[in-house]
């Protein structure tokens, strides 16, 4: 049994990051364990969690298990969790209650709890003491060991808790079962060394460590050969890629080389303004298959609050970067993240955020009330702002975000845009896809266009999406 320790998770050393290529395997006894059995997986959180779940699905299916969308008939239930906000915690706790009820009525169900919540010291202790019926608890560093943990659980019928607070290595060779046949996530790096004062990720994901360029490019080329049209390069701080490799090869170099593979669309998330270089902007502007869409988290429009957050840039430095991107990349769309109610935020400082939103007019923003995460520096900051005031600020911010999102979408009316059609829409009888600028478009159902990049004329603009019609000839 191994429990996480936040003091250990904070450590950063000069230890060499190892690239391990033989860590993943399925024990012989487990290769057919799941034949005739089913698993389901619930994923919470960021795109990296989504991609981790794609790996976990492939691992389960290498043991013979088949995927179910719902847990009622499943033999193995997997929760891949997120630790960023309290809301994610609450959803997972609610799901644990449902699973406990199912286990009381269906014998032999195995529950796996993994992801970032498992890396939190308090959560791991709670699972050990209050949820002993959760069979396997594993963290973000070792989910590739799931076949061994499952084998032990089946033999011993005891809780298997293996969570390591380590800086981490790079594990290659983990299989993947992709959710889409047209677009793919690719991890280019893991962990984070930025230590923003509100963020738990450096503790749950370990130190910043980049994959080798040749491994990433091999994966992209394989996807091109398999007919994929789009890749999204993933990292907690994606544009810091390569800074830990000491190869003189950074994110601009990687973007250039990925673009040269010829894949139709290249995206990347999530950027930190600190590491967004002029060379990156130049490469994005130069290559037409690098999409003109940038997610550039602001977090606050107040320089004082940004300093308390440990963001390492000022309001004016962010503004200069924003306008440089707008000037150099034609037709670029920029989205952002904003936190309201950070400890000590005054009404005047919140107004600085609103004023900056009025100036920059983002295409979209993901907005949140500050969520206290135990173990982070900000969890000890004095916070004398009431929850009611925070909610009222969030509402005021969202009204502006919605206004500018709609105004930006209205600029597309009557235009013909390229859309990668991904599948059926939530709107009955419609298909959905995304423009190069990451605008969601709903079109009339014409199933022979799924998996293609087609011309669509925009006929209606809404706050969150566009409606369009397929241009004749498609």
C-alpha cells in the first residue's frame, strides 16, 4: 500500500527523467480475464484526463473486457477523477454513493478510483478509512499498472491502494483506444513546475517532463497513415514543451515539425502566457494547418491578484501578448480562463478584470469562482469575500463573456467556413463539427460528410454555436 504525501509531491530535484519503454504489460494470467465481462469508465476534468481514459480503455480491452456506457451491468467501474475544483469532487462523491448501492445489489463488481483526486492526501485517506469497498486506488503516475492491481484484487479481495507522490518519468508504449476516428489527443509533456498558488496540478501530476520529439512525431505520422485529420497536442503548460530536455528544441520547433507531417489540422492546449514566444506565434502564422485558435488563460485582470496567484506576468504584459497574437495570426480566435473571488480580490480589482474583458472581447471564456484546494499556498490566504458576492461577480462577468461570444459569432454570418464534421449533434436531426477557430457548427444531417472537412455556409449565430448549411457540391 502506498499513500500520497503532499510534502513529497512538492519536491523538485535535478534527478534525470527516465523514458521507460518496457513498463507496460499485461500479465499472462490477465490476458483473457475480461472475456465475456464488461467495464465502464466515467471521466472528469481536462483533456488530459480524457486522453488518460483512452489509454485505460485500451488496457481494459487488452484484458478482454468490453465497454459499456453505463455501469448497471458492468463488472468493473472506473472513475477517472479531477482535483481542480470542488464541483468535480462533489460529482465524484455522488457517483461513489451510486456505486456503493450497486455493489450492495450486484456481487463481484470491482471499483477503480484513479486520476488527480487519488493523488490528494486527504482524499486517499478518506478512501482508505471510509470507502474500503473501493477496490483499487491508483494515481496519475501508474495507471498503466492496472492489470497487476486488478490481478491482486481478484486474488486477495482486499483494497489495492497504490498512489505515488513522485516527480515522475515518461512512460512510452501504453496502448490507446481513441474516442474518435478523425481527431486525436497526443500528450507531448506531463506535469507542471509553475506552482500557481491556487493550483493543485503540480502536486497531482508531478514535475514538468517532455516526451522526446521523435516519439511524438512517430505518433503523429501513424495517425496520418490511419486517416486522422486533426491532432491536439496536450500538456498542463504546453508551450513550455522542451525546456526540460536540454536539446535546444522547443514548442515552436515541435509545432513546425508536426505541421510538416501534412496532417490537416494541428491544435494545442493549454498555453501559459509566460512561455508564449514570438517564434511560436510566427510558426502558427506561417503554417496553414496550425489552426488559428489560441486558448490563453488570463485568470485575473488585476496585476496585484496575478502576483498573488503566482502567474508571473502583469496585466499589461498579457495585453501586449494578446495584441501581438491578434496582429500576427490572421483570423485568430482567442479564448481564456478567468477566476473570480480569489482570496483578497476587491471590487476594484474585479472591475479591472471586467474592463479588460470589455477591451479584449474574447471569443469565449471559461469562468469559475475560486475553489480552495488543500495543500496549495492560496488555501492559507485570508478570504473575507462572501459567497454571495462571488456569485454576483461571476454573473456580471458571464453576461459580458456571453455578449462578446455572440458578437464574435455574428461575424461569421453569411460566410463559408471549413468544418470538420465529427458526428451527430445534440440537436435532433443535425450533425456537428468545428471550424478552424474552434467554433461549434450544427448542420443538416447528411451522413456522408462525417469525418470530412467541408465547406459550410453560416446561416445563424448563437452565443455558444453556429448553424450552417452544406455548400452545394459537398
